[in-house]
C-alpha cells in the first residue's frame, strides 16, 4: 500500500517536474503567437507548408496541459485556444456554402502568414544585430575636435530707441546749468576787441561782412553769431565816434569806415 | 574686422578654392567630427561656392581600401574605421547596452516596416509592446516619431534615425539586409486578418503602407 | 599606387601582415584613439611582428599635404586636422544685442547735430563719451568721420552714414523727427515751451541749434 502510494507519488512528481519544465517555458514565451511559432518548429517544414490543423492541435494540448497543471494562463492564451478550436472545426468540417465569413483555409493561411512574418522579423533582427556595429566593430573618431562657436554680435536699435535717447538728453538739459555752445558763438566782447584793432585800416567804405572773423563765414550759424556781434560792436564804436556807418537802402549791405580822429 | 579672421587665406572674389583644397577641407571636417555631417553643414562651414558633394566623391575614392573609410549615413557623411580592423580596437569598444529580445524585434520591425504604428508592431509580434521597450529605443536615438498615419485616430508612427543607420553601418534604410527579399515574399505587408471587422478603410491603409514601402525603394 | 612602396622587403620569421596592411592598422588606431599612441602601444595592439614605426613613416607620407596630418606628440603619435584648416572648425553664430544707452544717445546726438565734435557730444550728454562707444558706432558703420571743424585744434567731427539711414529707414538725416514732433509724441517731457521755437522753421536739423541760439540771444 505504502509502496503503491509512494510509486504513484513518484510518477506524479516526475510528471509534475516535466510539466514544470513547461511552466518555465510558458514564462519565457512572448504570447500565443510565440508559442505557436515554437510549436511549429516541431513540424520541421517550411512555414509556408505548415499544417495549421496539426499546429492547432498542438496548441490546444499545450493549453490543456497548462490547465491540468493549474497554470494561470493569461487571457490572450485562452482567446487563442478558443480561436484555434474554432479554426480546427472549420478545417475539419466540409465547407458550408450557406455560412458567411472567411473559410477555414483563409484563416489558416493568415495564421501561417503571421507566423512566417514574425519569423522573418526575428531573422532580420538577428541579421541586423550581427552587422558591423559602431563602437563594436567600426569606430568613430576617438578625439573629436570641438567646433568652436564664434559668436558674432550684431547690435541693433530702432528709430524709437534713437528718438527716445535724444529726447532723454534734451529733457535732461532742463536739469543742468545751461552751457553755451561756445565755439559757435562770437561774443560782442570778442567782436569789439577785433574791430578796435581793425578800424585803423579802414579809411574807405567797406562792407561790414568783410570784417567778419576768418572761419566764421562758412557755417550759417557761426556767420549769424559773428555778424550780430560784429554789428553790435560797430554800433558801439560809432557811439564812441570812432566809426561811421551807412546803409544805402533797406537790406542793402551795411558799410563802415574809420573816422578821422580829431584830437 | 572680425570677419577677416574667419575668412580662408585666399581672399576669394567669390571664387571657390580648387577642388583639391575643397577635398582637404571636407577631409578635415569629417575627420574632426564624430557625428555624421550633412553636405549642407559642410558647405556652410566651407568658403563660399564650394561643392562639398563633389569633394566627397573624390575623398571617398581616396580612402577606399584604407584603414579609415568615408561612409554615408542617411544624408550625412562620416569617417569610420574599416570593419575588418575592429579587432585592433578592443580598448575603444564601448559596452553596448544589452537589448532585450523584445527591444531587438521591435527595432527590426520599425526598421523594416517604417513608418509603423504601435498597433502594427503589436500585430506582427502578437503581443503588446511595452512602453519601456519603445522608450529605450527612443532614448538610444535609434527610433523617432514619424508622421502620423492617415487612418482613424491618426496614430503616431515610428521610424529609424540617422543614429540607427550610423550604428549599423547602413547608408540608408533601403540597405537593410534582406529587405528586397522580404518585400518580394510579401512579408512586409500588413495584411488584415480575413473577415476582420470590415472597417472599409482597410484598403486605404494597405495603400498607405504600400506607398511607404515603395518609398524605401525609390532612388 | 603608393601602397607598393610600403611593401615589406625583409623576410620576417613571423608572418607579419604586409606593410600596406600595417599602415591601415596604424591609421585606424590613430583615428579611433582619443589619445596619442606610442609605437610600443601600437605594436602591442597590432599582430605579432608588425613594425609600427615603419608603418608610421608611410602613413605620415601618405597624409602629407592632406586635410589631416600624422603628428608626433612627445614620443607618441596622433592624427590632427591641418593647422591651416582650423577656420573650418568654427561655426559662426550671430547674436543680436540691443545697443547700449550710451551708444544710442551718442548716436542720436550725432544724427541730430551732425557734424558734431566729441567735445560737443560730451557737452550735450553732460558726460564724457567713452572711446569704446564711438569705436563701436564707427565699427558698426553707423557713423563716420566728417570734415574737421574750423575751430582751434581743428577737431574732427562725426556724421551718420548711409548705413545708419538704411538701418533706421530714413531717406536722409533731415527725416529724423524734430523737437516739435518729439514733444508732440510725448517724448520730450518737462520742457517749457521756448519762444524760440517759432524762430527756426527752416529745418529740423537746425532746429535744436536754433533753440540754443535764441536762448543765447535772450541773455
């Protein structure tokens, strides 16, 4: 009795061991399609000539065994099992012309195509990984030279910036003591000094413009200043009685000459 | 003023340097750079009027049979050691991260079927694609997002990158090993299962894929 | 062609690869290695019996006048891009920056008062004008030297250039808005209306100066 029981136990343990081998495999599988592809290899034929019917049987028995071992199969394994059972019945029964939908052969052909395509991709992946690879077989420059970035700065400003800048300065003028643009101004004092030195050499009527200091006649602004101060200085000298001044008509040139001193 | 410094020694009156010089320039640029450089980038760095494409033809010939080669990577160019001399370089070998089988298969499917959606990858592999797998490939810059498919939901597609081509020594995606044979055998098609929930636009989808596939073969 | 020259003549007990091959190997190692490599290191990596020193002589000759040179670094060897092609290793990036306030004000004074001396600019701005500011404007070709002033020391003047007018979309400097317009635009605040404004209606350029002049005569 005990022997028998022991024997029975040994058998079931061995079976369980064998089944557990499968359990490990199930874990290693990447879904039902992967299982089908693995199972198909036992047929040792071209995937295009594979017997889908035989494959369906193999898969169903695989699922049965898993069930017997109370392995929790993921839902997609069971869906595939149901679908294959349906496919099996389609393939076994004579085609019913009244039935709609694809025939068993069409479904089988598609499954064969899927398997072949997956196998093709696996082969392609293997070939890809076997290529001469950068960093393993083929090497890039070991000491890449850095491309230095030369920064070229361009400055920009808008017309508004310019106007605001100018306005800022003109506004600021209000808050600082006003300073003359001296080099554009010929003061009356300067003119007087200059005229005093010159009148001795003015015996005849001469245009006032001729007395403008050198370099002050080109720029209109400076000419204006020099003319005004020279004219004012002239009037001062006339007042002193040292000069005579005349203007023949309105806007005509103002002429002047030295007055003989009567002492 | 600073412009002068950047100018080549010949003060060209917009006359390109002789081809021999251009070849030297391309040589120097490719040599100095680890990453592939496009013809446009080359010309942007060379003096005005240079023909980098022609210089590359000469340069490539010059390096034929040498220990270093001029290789095309997508639309860019790079210099790489000859594959048969890899054994000399154990010191330089970088430990490439071990890719999972799922990642390798996903990569192959993207390379051969591009542009391909996640659903299509899953259809081919028969299992769902984990986020981690795609993320890893994206992170390695071997795949990137392609244009969206013109199918309902406008799903995003994946395509391989220049980095992928560079890593596997491919001039372009058309050079993938066995691509023509796979295509001829119809194994790059995305055949809908017979009697699939007729969505009516299956044909469109097929057409779209055919176009993409043929693009691969266009010269 | 030159490979023939590199063929080994000596009969070695060890079957070292032909010199042409050795040259390729040295080429590949020097290319792929980050640091200069000594002859000893080269030979340690090459098949037994190789003469790296001789291979280097051939390789060095091969790269003479090329875009890349084989150079000796201490007692080791490396490949480097030719020095005369260093300009190719630069990538120009243009950065646009706003002109400094000092530069804008100086420019504005030159534009409104031209021809104007540095002393006049300083008088108007109330601060000294740094050389850098004027140099910058000169370099940008927005201002240039005008004729010398006929005053003691004959100081140089500054005027704006055609480039300045182009940049600011002005046909000529007289198109610059005058003080009146600046005030109308609210750009001139806190300025009491000087009666002088009626004086100078000639042109905008003179206007600012007219104001000064009239104020002068008021004293």
